């Protein structure tokens, strides 16, 4: 397999843009990535795109086709990837393979989405064969309630406090305030977070990511092309996708086998594990991680589940400031989902952009000093996950 | 007011049996994996031969975790008007099943991780003049 370089990074800021068509939002990201790569649209030989359930794509998830029609129909192959909120990460994986395999030299990966209001209703079906419908009809447990269950368990196991949870949100905004692409850039105090509305005890409004509109695009190319454009390109050390293990103790519908007794998102752990293995690095070698923080809980749980730190260590690292860009284990220097909100299928690519900018040393006030190796991880409905390790 | 008719929130998921309330699921004869709701095949990748039989689970369980639904969720969720926060739980049952459910209590704050619970089949909302009461499986702290 050939080495793959990340040549162009582009983003449309995250926010709510009711007046702006999705095509415009995607075009901003695509043009920014092309310009960053010093390439033209006609240089793009293939497109891997994240399929959205919420916007564009002609109702069929054909979001890559929308982009191609908008930019100019050159006849390029388009791969539309559906993986829930991991779709951007999955599309990145396919883009990498298209270059690594030698099929194409320049590939565009793109994800853009406009989200409806409110917390995400995962299926929208009203049918007793649909587990999500059954969960709401028979129990009444929307997504935040599920995160609250995981969080409460951690509180009982490790003594995590409500103040710890609030502190993670405070930290997210401390770094996100420096990111011009982030939607929520105001600073909060612990008291502000603790005073925000309780959504599902123990989780409060500012500890949960809302939905947003946004788009991100990435240009991947062969090392040969990258060398013509830059002397020290960011390259893909590994890209992996995975699905969940059956016995991980996370009920994805109404119930699951207890398994080992713990509960962890095995899909994320498998994807990250494969990515680290392929990159031939250990979890402690990672200089920064962009992980999927739909809620503050994941910033505590994921680093431990992946071996970035020891079980039960996350709170003390966070309290000591070690998860800031200047710390020992920088987590989400972009500000993460808490500051961006979730444009679901674009999330995996905003992470790639952030990791890429960090490795280039172009992240200004949120820069992780001397970052050489960065990890990006996304998670989606259906037990989907993607992970990538970028290096410079 | 005449007694409201009890309507199951979903069909075939739970029942009042001669032994008491039970969740209706399946169990694999080969690998003992429990399923709720019923499953036609075993999803355990390490199982050599999918061989499902009907199984009933309950009434005992222990709260692996619990939380509170603090805001009124959108339909099709059913709750008492005016809305009052209710407790939800993830319950480990001795049959090897981990199951989500609403917690039947007047004091959601008092529900604790590790607490013993018992399966009940009770209305999701008791207020209002409706001729029908939607009932579902719930867990009652012991
Ligand atoms: Zn089996």
C-alpha cells in the first residue's frame, strides 16, 4: 500500500444557518480544502462522502453527488458512506484506501450537514419492529438519558463529581474560544455549567452537545504529489473502521447480555486499537486526541478504554489541567463537540482538520506544542466507529 | 370514573404470568445467551449453533446504573401531566440480561446504583381521564 498524505483541509464554521443551503456550506469547505492543497476541482479524481439522514443527498444519502454536481460534474467516481455519526470517519477511511491502493492520486473526502432542531431522534420510525421506537414508547429514554446512565455508573465506580463533569465543559470552552470555526465560543465558569438546566441527572445542558450545521473537507493524495506541494506533509499513519462486539455490555436497543459486567463502546476501542496497531505506536505515544464528546462522560471514559491513561485516572488528569493543549494528554484542543455541536456526518472530518492543523503547528492559541502524532475518533449509530492516526 | 383499560405499550414484550410479572424473551440453548425482546437467532459470534427457545425473565434485578429524565421528552413517550422528572435504570438480571426500564418511584433522587429492584407491569401515566392506561415493564426499588 502507498503512503497517503493529507494535503488539504477545509471547513465551513459550525453554527445554525437556516438561510443557507447545504450546497453552499459544503462548497465553502470544499473550496477551502482545494485552496489549502493548491489544487483545482478538476484535479480531484474521486470523492468519498458522508451520507446524511438529515439533509441533502436527494433523500438517498447521495451527499457526495450533491457536492460533485455543485462543483462541476467531471465524471468522477463518488462513494457515499453511511455510518451514522461515524460517516465522516468512514468516508475518510475509504478515501485513504483509494489513494493507498493506487486507484487514485487525489481524493476529496467531504461531509456536510444541516440538522433539525432538538436532540437527535435516532430513527424517526413509528413501528414496533424498531427498537428506538420501543425504547421511547415503553420506557421514555432519549439519548441524553442513556449517556446519563453511563455517567452515573462512573460516579458510583470512581467517585466522579458533578463538579468534575462541569469542569470538562469549562475546559472545552477554554480552548474552543480560540477556534474561529467553533459555534459556542463563550467562556463558562463551573458555576455557570452547574446552573445550566438539568437535562438528565447527572448531565446538564452545557455538558451535552447540541446539533449544528457545518461541513468539512479533506484532500488526500499520494506522497509523490504531496512532495511537489510541501516539504513536510501530514500523512496518514493509520485509518481504521470497526463495528461493535456483541458482548460489550452496552444495550443498543432495549437489552443486551451482561457480558464481562463492564460497559464500553467496543466499536470505538476496536477502531482505535487497530489504528494504533497499524501505525505501530502505543497509546501513550499520542500527542493529542480528538474524540467524540457528545457528552463530557466520553472525555473521561474513552481515554481509559483505549489505554491513553489508566482506569480511574481521567478525573485527576483533567483536574490537573493535563487534558489542555499544554498538558500531558491533550484532549479535543478544537473545543470538541461541546463547542461545535454536532453536524453528525461532518464530525469525523472536522476532527481530521483539527488534528491536521495541530500537526502543522497552525492551531494558534489552542496549539499542542510540538505535536507529531494525533488521533481522531468518531462513533455512530449501528455500532459504527472510525479512528485515524495522523503524523508529521 | 370507571376503571381504565390497561393497554400494553407494546405487544409480546411482557406478561403477568402465574408466577408474576415477566419479560418475554429468548435464550440460546447452546450458549445460554439471553435476549429481550425475543430473538429468532443467536447473535453471539462465538456460539457454534444458534438454538433459541422462549424464555421469561424476572422479577429480580440490580441497578447497574440509574438516571433521571428531567425534561418532558417528545412523543411517543408517555408521562403524567404536568410532567414530573422520572427515574430510569439499566438493570442487571440474574438470567444474564442487562435491560433498560423506567423506575417506579415517587422519589427519583433516592434511587441508587447497586440498588435491588423488582420487575412490575404498571401504567406509565396514571393521571388524566383517558379510558386507556398504557402499561409497560418497570422496575420498583425493593
Ligand atoms: Zn448461542
